[in-house]
C-alpha cells in the first residue's frame, strides 16, 4: 500500500520484542507509531507471544516476514485471520517473492468474505540486493530487499519454477494471485474454492530467500521560529499551520492596510531533517555475500550516510555473527547505531508463555506426575565478544526509536520470568505453598486421593497404561494460558498418535517432553486431523518438518481431509531439503473414505498378511497405481500417487492404506465418523486387538453416529467448548456445551471421559458444579495444557476439583479478560486495572488469621469426590468463569 506522506513535526516510534527466537517459536516484534502498527515475524508462537506481552496490536497495517522458512511464517495464516476478525480495516502481508504462493496453499481454511487485505510479495523480477519501496504509511515507509541464493533465476518473467516443471514464473504468480484474490476479496463467493489442482511447488531459489527491511521514518520538520515569525508580522492562528506544513502564505500587512506580504515556509521553519531508520536483517550464511555487496545500504552507511540508523536488528545464525566480513559491515553504520542480535542458532530456552508456565507450577502442587513443569533448561552459551554497541535481544524488551531520549511507556507484561533452575523452581513453589489456604486445599486433595482404594491397588484393564498428553486445550485462537487443539497418545507396544495439530504444537511438544522429544517423534505413528479449521491443522507442517530435522524418516500415517493433502502437496516449508524416500514414507488416508471404516475392517495376520503386503508403499508403485503426472513433472514431490482428487482411485488408495495401518499398529477397528460441525468434520474411533477403544470427537455438536461408533470406549475425548448458558452460541457454531459432552459420554457408556477444546473466554479452568455419586457414569477429567495422565489415573481428577477453584479463583478469571489478545481498548482497561492491583501471579496475600475463609467445621470435612452428573441432573453442571467476554470465534 502506497500513500503520499509529508514531513511531520513530531511523532513517537517504539518497538516491543514480544518473543526472541526460541523453541517456542520465531522472533516477533511490534513497531508502533502514533497512528499505525507493524508486526515483524509470524511464527507459530506469534499470537500467544503478543497476548503474553499484552502487546497492543490494534491499527496493525503491516505484517512482515523475514524469510521463506516455515519457522518465520507458519503462524501467518492464523495471525491474519485473528487480525481480520478483530476488525482490522486494512492489512498488508509483506514477504519474499513466494508470499502469494504460501498464502494460496491455505485456500481451504483461511478465507474472509469481506476484508481489505493485500498479499504483497517482493517483486520476483528484481535482482538480489536491490531495494524496493513496498509500503508507505503515515509515519514511515518500508523498503524490502531480497537476498537470493547464487543460483537465482534470471530477472524478467521468463524464469522457470524449477528445472523440471517448465512453468513460466509469471504464470505461476498469476495462478497464486487468482487464488488469493478469491480468498480475500471485498465480496466473494467462497464456493468457488476447490480442493483439486493444488499449486505446484514454488521456485527453489525463492524458498531459500532472506529478506531485509528498511523502516524509514518520514522527514522531521525543523522548529518553528516564533521570533522570526513576529519579525515578519505573521499573524497567529491557522495560517501558521500552513507554514509548518511547508506551504507559502500571503496576508495583509497589519501596519499598512492594502499591502500584501508573502512568507515562505523556509523563512520561519528550520531545516527539515531526514527521519530516523531501523533496519531488520535476516541473513543466512548462504546469502551473506549478496548482503555485503548490496548497494541498498549506501545511504545509511559511511560518510555519505543521509539517514541516521537508530537500530539494526540482526536475525542471523551464529555463523554469520562471527564472520569478520559481516562484523566489518556492521561497523559501517557508525558509532551512534545500536545493534540488536536475535540468534537463530543458539535458541533461547526462556519460557515465553510465562502465564501458562506459572499456572502449571500451581497445578504441580497437586500432582507433579499429571501436571509436570514445562521444560526450560538454562540458555546455551553465546559468543560474548560482541562488537561495540551490540547486545542480544531479550523477551519483552522495548525501545524508543524516536524521539531519542524520550521515556518509554510502562511494560504491560504482567507475569514474572519463569525460573529455569531447580533452586528457582523450588523457591517459586514455596511462595505458593507458604500460603496457608493453598497448602491446605492441596493437602486435603492429596489425602483424599490416598484414601481411595485405587491408590494402593491401581485398576487393571486393557489400555490402562496409555498416557494422554493434552498439548493444546483451547479453541479458535491461541491464548496466554491455552494453546489450540492438539492431544498426544502414548500407547505402549503401538507408538504415538497425535490428535489434531493446531499452530504451536511443536513448541508445546518441546516444553512437555524436553530431552525425550526425539523419542516422541521417533515413536509417532499417526497424525489425525479432524477438519480444516486453522486451530486444528495449522501446526502439522511444523511437526513434519521437525521430525525430519531430527533425522526421523520412518513411516507415518496422516489421516485427514482431502483439502489437507492438497495444502501439503503445494507447500515447500515441510519438504525443503528432505530426501525423497522420507517424503514417500508419509502415507495419507482421506478420512472421508473412513466414515464407515476401511473395506477390510479386521485383519487376520496369517491369512490376510500376504494380501495386505501387496499394498505396501513400494507395492503401490505398480501399473495398478501409476505415479502421478504432477510428481513425474516435478510440480510436486509429495504425494507420488493420484490421491489429490476425490475419485475411485484415491478411495481405493485410502482404503488400503488404512488396512495397512491397521495391520502395522494392531487395530481391529478404525472409523472416522462424520461429525455435526460447520462444514465437513470427522471424529476418530480406534479399537485395538488388546481390547482397548479410544474415541475422539474433534469439533462437533452431540452426534448420534459418534455415540454409536464410540460405544464402550475405554477413553472418550470430547470437546466442551461452551457452558450451558451459551447453548445457543454452541448451536450456531456447531459445538457442544459441557452438559452435552457429558451426556454423550453417558450414552456411549465410556469408561473415562476427558473434556477439552474450551472457549478462550474460560482462560484458566473449566469449573464443574453438580451432584455426583461414586460409580455414576464415566471417570471425568478436565484438560489443561501440558497435562499428562494415564487412563488408569483419570479417577484422581475428581479429587482436585475443589483445589482448582482455590488455585484459580474467579476474580483471577475476571482479570484475564484480554486472553484473546484484545484490541487497544481492552488492553488499556486491563493496564489501568493493573495500576491498582498486584501482578497476576503474585502469590495471594495470607489471610489475617492464617487460614482460609471457610469455617472450622467446613475445614474439618474431608474432601468429597466430585464426579460427573447423570443425564437427569446434568443441567446443574456447567462451565463457569468470571470472564464472559465473547471470544472472537469459538470455531
């Protein structure tokens, strides 16, 4: 977007570092001027990091992406949807030349009927290192510079997307643009979208492109000289504003009527000064030579510099930082320029999602096995011989760019850094344990668990040792305390199964499993994606990429919608640099073909084994199932076979891939019933030869087909998005209320019921109230992020319900009104409230008498188990929260 801008008398310009490169995600920064905001970095952690730091992101006009890697822009689709749904009137997405292609691959899940969104890639025709004005706003304009690998395509429109595909680059760009124009028009018929014909992979050199951005502040008008204006008889009033704006004026001489005086702006206004600049450099070792010879920095370096560079922000690996030629290039900006380093090699281990970590620490006081602390070792050793005026960026830091020396606004970060040492963690636990009412409620809960006979004699049944880890338990958008949908099943003698993979799933896996992460990926056997809403699938590419980066190339089944396969086929982020054999081991099963289960529902390993082996991946490369033309021409590297169209051939491939998976993993039952949600959505029911049965609802209203398929489940995982007071909202959005989910568990005779996918309007805890009797219905558990629980331990959760209310009192829920990220107005209200209230995670004050507010008689009562209600009184059960703020979209 280009606007005409004029010099300004004064404007403020700040930057907030919402996240540094870490295992949680990529660098995320917010640049703020008086009228606009600009976000740099759109990794999968971006939305949560912005919420964690209470960043004000209203009036965001631009989102900039640093390179073409998945790390830098994996969260862009979700961030885009959030900004549009929060009412952004204009939004430009700026990035490398393949930016339109990247967004077009999400055509099935990232669309809006009415919006003013533009995807603005750096022109692919420009040679490496040449600057291009890509955006001009009210107070600054942005120049983009692409650093392309040595084997870049020739400039002009005759370049090819790859040596094999022979598609003109101009045609590929028009193809991507036509898709994006249908995704984000002012008014559009969204039915035009088709899952077929995915885009070919983008040109390889563009997937390795790094971007540099020069954020140039507008020129600053000199000071108005009142003495000179008085001497020239310039009258007071609006006429002086014209001089400040650079216009000449004429007026009647007050001393000589009829005489006209002319005054030019330069007669009374000081010299206009070039505005300050900030440069953001993203550069890999492969592209360093292109950066060092770029002429785009001539106006900013050396004696001929025209603009003052206040900060240079370097998003670079350690190899580039230690390069002597790069350090020499840094010194050319002069002694006044400050250099800020975002190290992409030695990633920070600081827990960025502080609010979630502190909540987990509270829960660990109840049960350290079910509620383990997030993994956060000390930061790695970094180079300390930095050049002058150079320092490392830190999470939550903020800087004033203009005017220099002016005070910064107070930080809106409410949560203290989470400790990374054992000593620090024990000290933090003591802060809470020393609060008598917290210690008392935790002690009573633990005693109640120990009194239960199942504590000394654990139940034994098929599947009792399966561990369920709820990586993300929120709906719609990531928030401070709940990430979006992802649940990991660790099944002994089978392996791991991932149920949905919302954005940020890789960061959650790291925080939960830490040093065991490689083993978790190695044992991962299948990923199930229930439907194409972003909060359920936007993290799958990062999961695949990280698995490959760890050197794990074994067979992995993906069960999901056909739209998902089309998106994966055209996306380079998870395929770049991966051996073809590893890609061939990703086997896709269309869950539409599994509504009634595979054609071969049960397999006898002795009789059917030979038949099934014919459908192994190598066997599929036969005359019966020819390799697809798109694969042979190089348009796609995955999949090899024609599974991207809904036809008889793809159905047969899915059916036999499902049969192969059943044989490999020992399943005797496998169905993916169609659920009752907006658009196509599927559940999952798995039954194992050892006798256990697990069912997963995904997003749905109560569904009879699911109840029938899931009957007798050892474990049912069901969504419970909204409380009963919002039953109409649940109906409109295709979700279940708490009581409805509970009723489904009863009707299906599930032994254990785990509720998840809570609306982000309930940020901390879903509160269950009602009258239950021991043995009435399934064992009920409420999910928290990063919780790990064996099925045989589900019964413990009933004893922790009262403790949840104490650890997370309703008044803290009310204070969490900005969990959805919030617009400026809501953030400002929260900021004003914080001025008169303690930090959210400051331990609550000790009551004056050293005890809780309950009476002695109440305190002496043993903790009573609180279990699920029966259908007859389930209306008494509800999710409660002190905050009833309407979430932007409880998808």
